[in-house]
C-alpha cells in the first residue's frame, strides 16, 4: 500500500515539475516578444 501511494506522489511531483518547466518556457517566449 505504501509503495502505491508513494508512486502516485512521485508521479504527481513529476507533473508539477513539467508544469513549472512549461511555465518558464512560455515566460521566456513572452519576454522575447
């Protein structure tokens, strides 16, 4: 049970990192305009 919950947390953490990366990329693109 603990392994399943920790895997879900890890997956959610990766999603948050991807969102942060996408936000930084779009922010840099906006600065170029």
